[in-house]
């Protein structure tokens, strides 16, 4: 080694000392693992009964989650879509002068549930909604509803408008914030009606005296209590400040009002549809299992995810009708 | 390839940045926090714009921003609302057939830097539609999610409410803390008889959801701590030199 170094020094040009060659680093020895890796767990094979119970509970859990998501999130989107379509329809009718002013349409045909009637504007609580005919749970998904046995807003007498407090946009969720003296408007086929709030009351409180001849009032109704957990009904009474309009004919009376159209009512008239929806969901599940075994996972996912989502949405929409209509 | 020292320096810079941003956030939050005087309760009586005007029967002033025309907030346990000047109801104001109409309760959460404090600014509007001038008292209180009493303000007086007059009464319910689900109530107690009509007290409620920012902040801090720990573990992990390949023994 010394001889080699001396030889390199002699061979090197003067003034530049040669670099000694680097010794290669010894390779690092990887650390041994701290503990031995766990052997994979061996589970006992499940019996057919356990598989069935597990599958059923999974579907139930998925349905419950989808139900909560439908009521809290998807319902808001559905409401927005409905309002846009109703706005389009009512704008067209107002411009053509064919907006309804009674319980019948321009051709004297009884208005169907969900037909657009008016636009209510309450700027204090950011409400701008199309009011539809009817107050059942299904109808109030689209927007505030007009109770069929009452006159239209602005006409002589008392008009009743109901709206949901939380689900499907919750258009009337904040009406309790209105104070006596606040004003709002309702635009109907008879023009713009201006109302002044009398006060807020709960079920059981004394009601204002009946309006005199030539007077018009509107009562806004919604659920009160925590959102999605209604504990009662809140009413906002308002009286007309603008000119009273002539009343249109009403075919429905209070006694003839369908029970599902009353405040906080549930709609059990379409339970048969829920049964069919559940059957559709079951058939879709069985078909998905069959396809999974016969055709493989990839094709099953592509085909049955949309079908399953559709079935779950259908079931949830029918379940929502069993909730109070002012929720 | 990035050396271990360089990665440690980068990680230290990131962590330092997070700490600085967090401290700045806290500082700015503290700057926006209300004046904390340590008193849990305070009451503000704010007459609506109709109070001081010469037309008490005109539209109530609740459509104006809350507090915009209010006097300086009064604190104390026995405040009195100022009376209106001209008891001249407008035509049609007092023929509704009732005596006293009220609004619902409105509550706005006023947060505090102290997670156990925070207040609900609560208000209610009353309107006299009788033909007499009378006074009333209002009691405000707030309950927690299990019905526990969080705060209460009693005996807020509404003096000399004239026919056709509307008045808004506000109270500050302190000690809301991190209760999250709060029920706010207001009970108005009018005289027992007005215009020969027997009156009862009227209660209005509101359910308020208050974000538990203290608990959420603790959770966020825990998440940040875990992220920092995971980052530190990642940096300390020994790096394999380039070209080193294991060989069978």
C-alpha cells in the first residue's frame, strides 16, 4: 500500500497532490423486524342462515342511510328542480293571463294537486316560492301548498298556505321570525297582493277574530320544534293591505278535504306503492346476486348499481310520505 | 434523491408554518371576539322605530337590521323599555279583535373566545292591538339538549305599550357554551285584564343549533397532531441508498 502511494505521488504532476481512492462503503444491513408478522386470520365458514341475516341487515342499514340522505340532502335538490319547473309554468300562465283564480283552471277543469297558483315573496326571511294547489305530503315536496277549501290569497275570506319547515327546501322554516307589522306579497292571477303580519301563534292560542266582510287574511302554517323532529304547528296570521279581490269558486269544503291535506297529516293512501317499491328492491337484489354468480362482478356492477339506486330512491320517496306533511 | 437532512428541514418548515398560521388565526379570532366583562347576563331593550315616531301604528321596524336604530345596550336585571310619545293608533290598527300579538323568538348566537361562554342574542316583538295602554313583563330562558337550564333573564319590563304600538325586546342569554342543541323560550306576561278581556301569558320557543366550535377545534388540533406525528415518523424512516439491492445470503 505504501509503495503504491509513493509511486502515485511520483507519477502525479507537481503542485497537485493525488487523491487517495475512497474505500467502498460496506452495505447496510436492514434492521430485523420488531415483531414477527401476524399470520392471516382464518375465519370459520358462514352458514347460509348467517349469510342471509348479514345480507338483510346490510340492506336495511343501506336503506336507513339512504333514507336520511334523501330527507336531508336529496330532498333539497328535488325541491329546487320542482320550483324551477313551476316557475316556468306559472310565468307562462301569468303572461298569457290564464293563471288560476279559482279551484278550476282556465278551461274550468278542477286543478290537479301540485298545479302552480301563486308566488309568495317574504324578503325578511329570504322566501321566494311558487305556491301549488293542495297540501298533502307529496304535494308539499314541490313548494308551499294552498289548502283547497280556502280562498286564494287576496280574495275575500281566509286563505291557508302550508309549507314544510325542514325537508324539501323547508320554505316556511323561518316564518316564526316574522314580527307584527312585517309585510310580504303574494302574486296571483289577480295581481300582487300585499299582506301585513298580525302575529305568530301556536296551536291552542286564541285566534284573531274572523275577518269582516270585505277583508282578506292569509294564514301561513308550518311545523315548529327542532328541524326534522316537529313538535307542533306554528301559525302566522297576516291581513291584506292592498285591494281585496273577488273570490273564485271552490268545490272543496273543509269536510270534503282529504285527511292527508290537513296540517301535520301523514299520507297513507299510497302505501300500496311502497309495497311495490319494496318488491322492486327485492327483485333487483336477487337479480344482482344471480348476475354476480353467472356473469361476474364487473358486468353486475355496471348493470345493477343504477337499478339498485333507482329502487332505493323509489322506496325512500314512498317512505317520506309517511312522515308529517309539514316536516 | 432527497437526503434525510433536506426532508427534515422541509418538514420543520411545514410544521413551523402550520403553527404560525394557527397562532395568527387565534389572534385574529381574539380580535373579533366580543368584550368579555365576565357577566353572564345582560339585557337590551330596543324599541322598534314606531316607538319614538309620531305614528305608532305604522309598520313595525323589524324589517330594518336588528339594532340599527337601537339605543346603547342597557345592562341590568330590571330594565325598562322607553315609552312611545304619541298614543294615536292608526285607523284599523286596534280592530283586529285581539289584545296582544307577538312574533316568534329570534336568536342569534354570539360566540366567545371562551369555549364555556358564548351567548344567544334573543328578541321578541310584541304589539298592542287593544284600545288601552298597558305594561307587560318578559322572561327569557335557554335550555340545553337534556333540558338543563343554561341561562335565564327575568322581569324585562315593557312599560306603557300604547294601542297600535309594536316594541321589540332583546335579551342576552349567556353561558351557552358548547351546548349545540339549545331551546330558547320567551314568556310574555300581560296584565290579567285589558279592555275587560282576560289575558294569559304567552310563550314562544325556538330551537337553535350552535356549532360546538370548541370541541371541533380540539378535534382539529388532535388531527393536526396526528398528522405531524405521522409526518415525523415518515421522515425518520431510514432511506435505502441508490443501487443497493438485497442479495441472497
